[in-house]
């Protein structure tokens, strides 16, 4: 996946938000977002692909390096240390100051704009696309209703509703629709590792939609810790080592209690802890198998998951340094997403 910049490539100072996630017999960093300054503003980057972290420990110090490919196609290296910890949040994520190695024009391909808060967190500029009539009703009510449908739009959700957003500022063609798990013909396609089409092509039925119903846009600032964690694919191609990929990087969901809504004021989401609903795990789909590559869109496939560690007492790097080679997966108790019939 990665072909990194030369050693004289510029570096950027910024922040990374990530979680510590445990599989059965191993642990990984699950990166949520990267934030870099551009003048007086902030840009954020969606980590579309990432390698397992490289960790180094010396006496009481911990260093981590993470190889990431952003949604803009840039291959970067992100490095941080335990003493660069900034803050922890209710979604079990933590933010660290970090250094990024990348191309000089990296900031030209950010996922979007962000806004730093006094508590060390960031708000993301996200978009909800709908019809003009619906947009006027949303603005008049000051709330985005939670949807009872799952990410592919074929099953009802039993114990959560999602307010759906995207990082795409416009929906103008079928590629945009596919990025948000919709399609004009109702089907999107995935390719298994180590296959060349037509072999290894796996179809997935999704919500049938046209761009005509997505012409009006609500732009909101949404706290990054309110956004549901991404599900991922595990890639294991023969030509290289294992790496991971965000399964639907253009889709951003705020989990809510069933029948609840996400209120906003002056185009800023108002996060009410009483209605926010989170699941502390990520589905990990095996991209070498048809069932596995569909798992992040089915969401009920919880046989292969990562459990997100709370790590409330220490920063994530110190946790890894001081509690190595332990089973942090088996005893972790989680609530899982419940789906109705197809």
C-alpha cells in the first residue's frame, strides 16, 4: 500500500485522534482523523488505509509510528510519543500531538475543514444531502432526525438510529452515490484481494437513489467524538503484509437512541449525552472472502471484531507499554448493534 515520500520530504505538526482496539490475540491503533493547520484554519484527513503501528519503548517512554493513506490518496507517516497526549473523549478515543511526513502539497487534498475547541477536541464540517423541501423542514425544526435504517438501507435498526452525514460537499454523480452506499441501479461492487475482474467481484444491494433527491445541503459542525467509529476491511494480499481499510470512509453517522434526533443551533450540532448512542467495537471484514468483504455493510457479522479499549487511566501508548502480551479481548463486554429482518 505505502510508497513513502523521500527523506527530505517536509513534515507537518498536527494532531491525531485514534483508539486502541483489541482483536483475539493482537491489538491495533484505529485512527479516526488527522488534523493539520493551514494558516489560521484547520484541515482534517480521513485515514482511508493504515498499517499496524510500529512501536518503540525506551525506559519510561513510548513512541508510535503509523503508516496511513488518506482519502485524498496521500501516503503519509504519522509519529507521536506518550508525552504528546492531549485529551480523551467519550467515544474511547484520545488525541495526541503528532508529526506528519508527506508531500509539500498535502494540505491541498484534505477531507475537509475542522475547528479546534478549547477542550482539545475538533469539530468536523459535515454535510447532509436531501431535497429542498426536506432541507427547509430540517432548518425550521432545528434537528436532523435519526434514521431507523442501516448503512446499506435494507434493514431496520432495533437499538439505535443514525443521523447520516458525509464528507462530500455535493452529490453530483453515481460515484458520489456509491461513496455513501447508494446507487442509481441499487448495486455497488467490491473486489476480493488477489483477484482481477471479473473474478473476485462481489455485488452488494444498496438503497436505490438518484442525485435528483440529493440537491439541497445542510452543512453542520459536528464534534468528531460524536461520530460513530468506522468498520474496516483486513487486507492480506500475497504481495505484501496485512493492512486495513476504512470500509465506508465518506459516510459519517451520529448514533442516537431510537426515535431521537440530533439538534443543532447556528449550524453547530448540539450533543446531548442523554440521546447519543455508541457501540464500542468495529466489524473487521476479511477482504479475501465474499462474506468478509460484505461484513462491514451487514454490521451484524460480529464474529470478527475489534473491541475498543476504554483506557481511562492512562494514555494509549502507556497502556500498551505497561500491559503487553495480555488478552484484552475475551473479557471485554460490549453491546452490539441489533438489526431487524431484511
